[in-house]
């Protein structure tokens, strides 16, 4: 493959799909050739904004297309992605991978049969803080997540587990790398016909545990991800773009003995010694050269160009969806 910009298309140009189109339009490594939307007026509006072709059917995408973002409502992921993958077109399918496991299996099968690259849009993997923590090799024993949002009137075709919680489920599976032993759930519908609030306790076979709380009926947004391990404590606040890692410092053993008998006045004077020697405190950048979605799409194009394995594979997307399905089904059984 040459170094020329990859010819790309976006299928589904609602709120998020338009952002995909904008990023591709501004990326020198991409050439936005077409946008597709069942709403012809919407397709024409976005196509005019980004100077590309407007279509209403993915089947009409020209043979010159080299990569596609699929950003239609979740219930249409399979009907949109499967024919594209069967054509051999690399696809980034927004999260969740599909509306159900049957559709997800159809998407995976189409990618496997044609050999087309398949990536899933779990964008939190591309948060700079998340990538830094992964590089540090932290192995969590306990994870606590809070993801709360005001009601947006979008993604009403799925419940809050598939809409918001699935972000944290993917990160938890990514960091624990273990099978699940047990699940305990609570939640129910408030504003829609699906669950709008959910709280989950996960126990993994390797002994790790995770508590996850999600709501799309909150007054104020919150996106907090915390991990506790023998290596230290990680706190990531995606809402405030702040992260920190606290661990034992180089003088931990001698320092903690001295602190047992230290005078409070002397401690106040030795604050730097405590935070720099007894403890090791590292601030984690949550802002990078690219915003997470930009980084995700740039990575997708890199994988298409080089054949590299996507950060979030189809199988990763399936695991997160499978867990979301288990949680959602358990909540529905409660008949709240």
C-alpha cells in the first residue's frame, strides 16, 4: 500500500458519525470520499460540509474505498457492517459491537471469511492515562468505576449497560485479563424502556474484583476509574482530565518507621520528603497530542495501512458485549 491518503467512508452520520467524518476530513492520512445515511437530507448536509459524496445505501460505496467507520444505531450494526466486511473492506464498528450476540457472531464471521480487518470503537482504550497505566504494568486486585451522565436522548435503542457501562467493562476486562466467576447486579428503567441505571459487582477467577456504577439519569456527569493493586493506587478522572498513581517510594521502609514517632510540626515541614521519597506520586497525563477519538481513528488507519493488529479487536468487542448481555439480562430478571 502506498503512502497516499486512505480513501475512507463513514456509514451513519448522526451526532457521533459526523465527528468521525470531521476527523477523517481533517486528517492528512485520510481522504473522506463518502458519507452514508438512511436520511438522505442528513447525508447531503454532512457531505456538503466536508466536500464528499452523499449516499443512502452502503452498497453504493465505490470500489475505491479502503476503510469504513460504521456509526449507525447499534441495532443496525450487523446489517451495515456484514456486507462491507464481506466485500473485504476494513471496518471500525462503533461500540457496542452489535445489539446482541447473534449479530456480533455474524460480524465476526464475515470478517473471518473475507480476512477484512475489524476493530471496535471502545475509545477509552485511547485515553492517554489508560495507555500509561497499561505501560506501567499495574495488575489490579480491585477496580471501582463511576460513569454517570445526564439523559442525552441518544442511544435510546439500548440500555445504559450497552450505552455507557460497556466502556468500563472493556477496560476492566483489558486490565484484569481473567474469566469471570460471579456477577451481582442491580438496576432498572427510569426514563426509557431499558435500564437507565445499573450497579454491578464482578468477581474474577484470578481473585480480582470490580464495582461498576452507571447512570444516564444523573444531574451531573462523572467518569471515574480507580484501580488498587500491590503496585500502588491509580485514579483516573476522565471528566476532569486528571490522573494520579501513588506507590511506595524509595525510602518507604525507613520512612514509615520514622513517621510513627514524628512530631506533627516536623511532618508539616517535611512534606516534600514524604511525597517524593516515602511515597512515589506520579501525575498521569489525560491529555495528549490527539483526543481519544482522533487517536482511535488514526490507529485504525495505521492498522489498515500496515496490517497491524487493532488495539480493540472484534474478539475484544465480543467479550465486552457478552458481559454486557449477561448484566443486562440479570437486571431484566429483577423486573424493576
